[in-house]
C-alpha cells in the first residue's frame, strides 16, 4: 500500500466554524475523505468574530501564542489555536488563526453586515492569514508533503513559500483550487510590500496594473484544479468572468484539471440527518410530506401535498442568477406553486426579493441568513430545487437536492452539466430538468414542465428515485486528487 501523505488544507471558511459558500462544505468533507484513505490531513482557517470558541472547542497551543506576523514594515500578532472537525468516521486536526485586529473585531466574514460591501482591508486580512500558515509550519517544524490552498484568500501561500521560504518548504508541493474564478484578490500595486515578497517577484503578480494574488498562485503552484471538468473548460475560454486571467491559466494548462467535488454523505444523508423533522425510512412519501409540512410551517405557508414547493438556498448575487429569477418571478408565481428562499447578499437584491414576497405573501417566503439547519430542512421538504446560475463552478446544492429527493431545475452551466441530466419520460432516464440559455422564458418553460410532471405521481416517483440512487460521495474524486498529489511529489 502507498505511503500515507501529510496534507494541510488551507481555506478561508470551513464547517462547522463558518460558512458563506460551498468552499466551507468542501473544506469540511474533503479532508475527512482524505483521512478515510489513510492520509494525515489537517486544515487551517481564520477565526472570525462570529465564531464561538467554546461551542467549537477551540483552545490555545502554548508555543503558538502571539506570533508576530509581518505585514510590510509593521507586524501584528496572531495566536494559532487548535480544534478538530469530526464525523463518526474520522477526525481532522484544525489550526485556527486568531487576530483581534483582522478577524475577531469583525462581525462579517468578507463583507460588512451594515453596508453589505466587502471590507476595504480584505487583501491585508488574508495576506495576514496566509503568512500565519507559513509561520505555523515553521514553528511546528511541520512541512507537509502537500499544502492545498483554496481561492484568492489563500493564493499568496504558494508564492511566498516558493520564493521567500524556498529552503524551508523545499520538499512541500502546492495545489491551488479555484472555486470561483471571478474573485482574484486584487489590490493596488503600491501596497505590494505588505505581501512580504521580494520586488523581483512583483511582475509575476501584476495583472492589469493591479496586484493579483490568483495570478501568483497559478504561476507558483505545482498543480491547479477547479471544481468540475465543465467549469475548467469554461474558464479557459472566458475572458469576461475571468478578468482576462484565462490567458495566464491557459499557459499553465498542463498542470490544470477540473475534478467534481463530492459531498459529505454522512452529514448530508436523509436516513440519519438529525436536522430534519423525519428521517428517510421505508416510506419516501412519509419522509417528504412530514418535512414539507415542517418547512411550510416554519415559513408561514399553508401545506398542500398537491402544490409543489420550490426551494432555493443561494448567495443573492448575479453569479447565482438572482437577476434572472427576479425577471421571471411575476410569471412563475402565477403558477400553482409555493417558493422558499434562504440566502444573503446585496441590499439591492434583498430589497427586490422583499418586494415580491410582499406582493405574493401566500406563495413566496424568504429568509435572509446563513442557516445550516434550515438548509437541510429545505432540501428535505421541497419538491423541486431551483438553480438559475449565470455561472456555477460545481453546484453542491444540486447534489444535496438529489440525495434528499428534491428534483433540481438548473441552468446547464459548469458543474451542473455533470450533476443534473435531463429527465426523458420515454426512457425514464435522467434526474432533473435543465435549460441552456440565460433567458427568463427558457427558465419559466422548464419550471412549467416540472410542475406538469409533478402531477403525474408515478413518473415523478421514478424521477425522484433516479436522483436518490446516485453516488455523490468523494470516493472517485479523492482518488483523482491522490493521484495528483503523488505525481507532483515525484517531480
């Protein structure tokens, strides 16, 4: 059997500590999957002001107290604490970067809760976090085989380690995963010195006259991945959403690959989910209707088995297709449906959605929040799940929906192309409904198609079972990552 590897998975968010998007789910479930196949996988994340140390059993490590973290000419202290993420199969050690100035004093994660706008010092906050990862490895004398970084918030790590700390990290290889190519960690080049990099490296980070941390990670990582093969193809061609960084990524395409994420099939399993009203037993009907009643009750809507409930859990922004939804809601809500939406986003999007909820109080309800427990109930209690994304790197919620017997209705983009296959009545194959173009007429038509099929209970049951019988685990994907790790360690 191949030798187990030491792997440090670095992310700006991870369950159970904090979640804004799908990267938090991946940062929880993927290290557990690595543990399952024998690797010494650990994670490192920042501790934000909203995270409870007591509830998450975060405690101090004596030798990692008050470490000075340089930011240009000055330094700020970081205390690295310890915790662990667990499920019944495995336990993963977690290192938690704490800093009163950069994280603890802020209620929001990336954005100010009052204004809805990103914190102006985000680049400094995550440069600080990245440097804390380097310093922690050096103090512990632990230089893992692989440091696996995720998105722009951790993108400085490969560049720093390969240039400023090349002796210390000479045996470590770096993997960088792009979860969202829209966000690249850009800031003015006059602030370059806070990176702690030699000025000779500066040109490797300049893109469109700005410092671009993702550009550096593309150049200095040993391998780059993204979260589905379809999204990998899309971003190589996409000048607009990639801020023209696709040209740089194309240069390094030999070390770039798309691998579909998996889900935590223990935590997201209707048979043992403690967050839902009724677990899945021998009767799908009892499971679905019990959860549907609870869900509608929670949102203040009347229950009817015959009226389909459409669920949505989403970041409320353009990438997730909220403008498309807004342009279609008047038409959609003429249909005999109910709709529940959970998410948070810009004030503008929230106000527009609020107007529709006020206009259709018996059909549309919205909760503006990140609520993990309610997210599970939406998957278990809804009949359909809508994802009208303009772009969608992976689409974990489509997998959750399929596993929970909520039929996905999605725009065929990115990872959704791989997860959701159009249901054909003639062959009884497929697990959901798809539309190709980002047009409200196409979305409305496909929702109507789903509503029509919902009334044909026998066929609907086949469609639901097709989805629920799929394998959405990490089993295949973790083997692909294992292969990448081992190949780059040979170089």
